[in-house]
C-alpha cells in the first residue's frame, strides 16, 4: 500500500508541476507575467494517516517568482518613460509646424518683404501695390493658421486629460477590488491575480507617475508622483477635470475625495498626464507666446514705419496690420469684479512671458506665471500713470475697484497671432512715399546739398507744413525766420518732425525748401525704409532684429523637441535595463522551461512505473492467496 500511495502522490505532484511549466510556456508573451515554480515537499506520514516512514512527495506551494525591488525600479522607470514619450511626441509635432516648408512662417515672411522691396522699385505701380496687400494678407493668415494649430494641440491636451482621468479611475477601481479580494491573506492569493494587480499598477503609474507601497497583509497602496493617494487598501480615489481658474477653456486634473474636488499640482505629476502638463507649460505656451511676440513686434514696427509715409491720395499712412490687444484675465476667485485694460507700449521691452499680477490692497506686484520669479513693475494703474511691465501698459478699472487678493493673468502676446489681420484693402492707401520732399533753390550760389531726408515724428502736427532754410552767411541759418543757428558742413537739421543732412558750403542768401509731397507721387522713400524693417533691431531692448526673432522662434521650438527626444531615448535605455533586470528574475526562459519539462516528464513516467510495479505486486499477492 505504501508503494502505491507513494507512486500515486508522485504522479499527481509531477502532473501539477508539468501543468505549472506548461502555464509558464503559454504565458511567455503575456505582459507582466511572473513565472511560477512548483515547490516539492516530502509528504509526512500523517498526511494520509499512514504510520509508515517515507510516504513520497507532494506539491507544497506554487511559488510566484518576483522581486519587489526589481518591480519597483521598473515601475519608476515606466512612469518616467511614459511622461517623456508623451512630451516628445507632442513637441515633435510643434517642431514640424515651424520647420516644415509647407507650414512654417519663414516662406510667407520672405515673400512679404520681397513684395515691399518690389514696391520700392516702382512706388506708383498698381501691380506692386496689389501684390504687397496680397502678401500681407497671406502672412497674417499664416500667423493665424499656426496659432490655430497650437490651439488645436491645446484642445488635444484637454481631451487627453479627460480620457486619462477616466482610465485612471478604471485602473484604480480594479486595483482596489483586487486588494479587497486579497484582503489580509497574501499567501492565499493566486500568482496570476498578483500579476494582474502589478500590471494594473504599472498602467496606472504610466498615467500619473508615482509609487506603489505594500502594506501589511499584502494590499498595495498607489500614490501619484506628487504624493496624492489613488488607491489605499480597497478604497480608490476618483479623478476628474476642472477648469483652470484663469483660463476656463483649459482643463486640469483634479482629485475628488470626501465630497471635495482639489486640483492637483500639474507640475508634480508624472506619466502621460505629467507629459501633457509639461508639454503645455514648457513647449506649447512658450511657442504660442513667442509666435505672438513675433507677430506683434513685426506688425507694430511695420505700422510705425507705414504711418511715417504718405499714400497716393496725399494722406499720411495708417496701420497696415491690425492686432488684438494683450489680455489680462481675472482669477475665478476674485471678489471685486475689477478689470485691467492692457495695451502694447514698448516693443523693445516685450518679452511675451505670461505674468501673474496681484493686488494686496494698496500696491500691485508681478511674477512670472511659470517660475514665480518677481518681475519689476512701475505705475499706479491710472490712465495718467498706468502699470508698466514687460512692455505692456495696464489701466485698472476704478468702477469697480480691485480688492485685496485679486489676481490677474497677463498674456502679453499669446493671442496676438490669432487676431492678426490686414487693416487696409485699397492699394492706393499704401504709404510708399516720404511725406515731405527737400530741394535747393536754383538761384543758390553756394555748394550746399541736401540728403537723407527722413521723418522722425510722423505725429508732429507741423510735419506737412512748408519750411524754409535760409543762410545768413556760410556759418549761420534760419528756419522759417527763427534762429540764427550755427552751421557745420554735414550736420543734421531738424524741424517739424523731419530731419535732413546738409553738406557742402552754402553761401549767404542760399535757400533750401522742405515741402509736402504731392499726391500721386512716385516717391519711394518710405517704401525703401519699409523693405529693410525685417533687419531692424527692435526686440530685446534693440539688440535683436525681426529676422533674428524669427530664426530664434524656430530654434526655440526645435531645441525643445530635440531635448525631449534625447531625454526619452535615454529613459528608454534605463527602462529597458530595468525590464531586463525584472525579466532575469521573473521572466519565462523557454530553454529553462523545456529542460524542466523534460525532467518532470521523466519523473512522471518513473512515478507511473512505480504504480505499475505496485499493481504487479498486488496482483502477485492476490494470486498467492487465490
């Protein structure tokens, strides 16, 4: 009886061990599967009530081969990889917008300034004027298109947050359910159930980053990268999305617990959600702000130059481009209802950085929205003394007045490209001519010569008035009878908003006249100046040209995309190493399993032979008795 019992027990044990090996082989490609191993144990005499010594073998346990340290390392690297891949993928899309010849701004930019240059060669030409307006409209349209694409990406981030929130809730609820199933008896949990939980935790951390902490009894608590609880025991938190307090069109991930909803600090999140938040803050917002700064600076610079010229009707030029005003939006928690009216005041000081303005009840302060660093600001906020910060002037409403604690988000340029347009439709309104012209009287006997006439102040009310420069002698002159003023050959003479260079040796009685340019003039003086404005150093305090800013925008976006890609590639290597370390312990090795299967198959056959021997012995005893 002992031989038969021993053989039967061995046969059952080896059969179960073979089933375990088969289970491993079948799950060789199952993500997150940890190989299992049958643990053999000597069957004690009391297992079946027999009093014999040595009753064979049994399966003591099916052990799940896993290493918590390797799993935790893989969890950390997986969350960071998900964040960087999300960031890199979206950043590359922005880079393509600004670098692809079909979508970038550079082509339309060059075509526009080429059309201005063509106009300077034929200032009265109808075709040239029409082409300039067409190119101006194409350039403004491209600015709007690019801004629209960036806004579409912003909407994608919103959609990603909504979808991510739903998936986080699903995963957290499933992990909590498994925790409840395990309860406080980890040893009773099946290996496959533990693998399923680890895989769900890995997917959850892939959305939020964070860690999983085991508690007594085998339950796993899961926390976000910022330390917020997602799963505690058999209880799962619920995530949702809430509107940004400054920009309601934007969503933020929030946590709902005990009837309250609290927005999470987007900067501390990891995983895909953290990648979305970082993309929005470090790539999308700066790109849109810089695009707007380029649009605003180019339009304002060109408008200023255009206002200094004269059109074919004999009128001073107006704005060629239209631009929306900067925006200053109040926080949803403001109590006063006060508002800020913002205008572009200084192109050279324009940074494009979003700023948070705070009122403490008596004074205003400004900090950068992304870093919190204080930014200098002057003024009191009245119309006579507006707040001045980053090239923007702001007038604070007096009815209602602001209250202590009120906050506003100032976006100097974020919407500039979206609202850029062409302000005129009549080609004859293009101000290609210099508004005034200069000439020397034919009766002059000296060698004085005028050159370099330009408009310094297009807003001077006397700009278009006739002016007479008359020399008393070779060293003195008057302007419209005022003076005399000392004269040095080559000096600049200024009056009424214009200036001109006078060289040579004028004689007593010589006269030089400044007069209004006639309508329908073919003068190209202002068009020539406009054609070179793309090289004008008007940004960053007069140190960066418009062309330089255009190149800088492309470089900024490309650099951010490359950095994100480099980081993602590096993290992929780290993650692969963590995966290899985990697989070396918990992964299925087909060669090893094949060897185990062969060994167990032989043992199974041997156990069967023991049973056969026991049967022969039993039959012999029966025959002897019979």
